[in-house]
């Protein structure tokens, strides 16, 4: 039987027979290592422990595995992390090991070239004018603010609001407001410039020259990794409490079950960990990070098209706007098809947070029709992925506010028998490569 089906069927069958606890705790088998979170860092670590012949149990709070690598089968779209660099030295070995197929998308990736601003569609953009969505990159320039991948948390002189940095580089208040629309942060005035410097350093020092996606979506990779695991991998196990007695750690779940292990590896984003009652040797900066560390809100509004309207009005699909839908882009991994999505970042996501699905669909399609009349009658709403409101993550990825980067080295230290992994705990990398890096680090902590 397929391993994924076995996991799910075992959970469902056990519940039907009354084996799994519903309202009262039941003694679970002790294990050496208990992994909290079934995202890529948790699955990566489980794979390492599996190959080392170690005993583990993995608990995932949602009804699926993969975390922020998420293929929404209901709309047939990848809505989470999926970009792989060709120099991702932590993640690529696992990809090759499990036989996941990659597609090189480098040559047909595109940045928005059309602009809709102040009620006017501009394409081509007037020569001599700086496009609003590249103003921050122009300001950031090519200067080497960081000399390596691990320098970002060591440079307090860079730890200032990003808007302050851009102001110093000559951007006006209006230009900063326009740049804020396209930034992959919550608020240009509240995020640290360290994030931008680290992103640029990652692009340079990681060394990747090619961008890759998973053929058939990230779900294929996740399924292949899960198929390598023989120890218990349990879904629908929302963590409510972690108690480190010194001799062992007990973890309680929302369904009433509890699990005891010698060591716990917590890969939960701090946005969700802050909702968990913890009795562990947390240091001062660790406590502050768990309570306050920022994560970027991202809302994606996915659309299908019945006709290629961009061929009718002769304006590229990918575009930047100063409207609430912010950016319109092609999310496809294929050079021969288009997958339309509106990508909204940070504080801009609040515009859609209180809307129903029908209201989001109606507003978005009407706004695109207003911007691109050729699109009328040619768009269909598929669905919205709101990472800020997704209860199992409450944000797309870590984003350090001014003053938070100095917590980093303390926040990733083991707290007694509790270890921390996840993209937010990586010394060097970002995204999925960061998640894999963190799993490798914790594995060394456990096995050394």
C-alpha cells in the first residue's frame, strides 16, 4: 500500500475503532526523537534520522504534509514555496535521492513590464523613467553590504527600517510608498533593511544561476520524501503544550493525545509556537523571538482564463499596479501555458482579509477588467491562499523587524531537550534551502 495512503488510512481507521484518543490522553509509544511539524525541515530531518536507523515520530498539526510547500489540488496550483536554485547544496541531494523531477524555468521567468498607476496603463514604460517596482533594487545597488551568507545577523549597522535606508539612498517619500507595494515584506517602514541585504547576499553568494520548479508541483516531491519514511508520521496533531522535565519531553496535542521523547525538534514557525504552552529552558532572547518575531503576510488570488486577453490588447500578462491587487503575474512552470495570480504582500493583504471568497472573486475580476478591458468575460476565479490567516503558519516566511536580528544566535539554541529547526533558524540560506540547512544543523546537534 502507498505510504501516504497508509498514514492517512491508519489515522482514520484507528479513530473509527476508538483507538486514537479523542477527549483524554493516552500513553503513546516512547520515541528517541519527536519532530514537531511536517514541513520540509521536519520531513528532511525525518529522512536523515530514517537513514541513520534512529527512532522518531513526526507530528503535523494540519491534515496534510509539506507545510509551506503546498500544492492545492482543489485548484491545481502550487501556492507555497517552489523555487529551487541549482546550487541548493542542502536540498538538491534529497531531491535527487527521492527522484523528484525538476524543470528549468530560468529562460521564461519574467518580471512585470506593464504598469498601471494613477488610473493609467503604461506599456511600454516611458524611457528615462524608473519603474516604481524596481526603485528599491536601484537604491540597494550593487554595493557589497555583506561579505558572506552568514553576515546578516552580525551587522547591527544595517539593522534600521528599510524605509530609512531607502531615504538615505535618495528615494522620496512618494517613491518609497510606491516601492512598498512590490516589496515582499509587511511594511517598508517597519521591516529591517537587514532582510533586503540578506536577500541580495543570498542571490550572490549562494551561487545559483538557474531557477528550477518541481515537475507536476511540489506535492510530487513531498510525496516522494514521505515514501522514504517508515516510522510514524501523524497528521491532525495540533500541538498545545511542550513540557521538558529534564529527563524527557512530553508533548500534548489538541485531540488529547500525548507523546514522550528524549528529544524534541520543533520546526513550528514562531507565529504558531507562541500559541503553545511551553515549560522548557528558553533563554531571554528566545522567549522574545517566539513572542514577537515577524512573518510576512502574503495573499495569492488565483484565476483561470478562457482566452489569452494579453494577445488581444498586446500588453504583457505580468504587470505591476498601485491598486489593492498589487501585482498580476504568471505562476506557471511551463513556457507554453499561463497561470494567472494576483500577488498581494504585507499590509496590503488586510484589504482582502475580511472579504468572503465571492467578494474577493468579484472585486479582483472587476479590477482586472478595469485595468485591461480585453480581459472582460475571459477570467474565472479559482481560489485564494491567504498565508497570514492560514492557522498552521500565520505567515509565509520569517521577516526580521529592526532590533530582532540580534536575537538570532540565542533563538536557535537548544532549550534543554528541545531543539529548533525551520527556515527561520538558518544561519545562511533563505526559503526551502534554509529549511533544509536548519535540518542538517539540528541533525548534527542530535547525533554528535
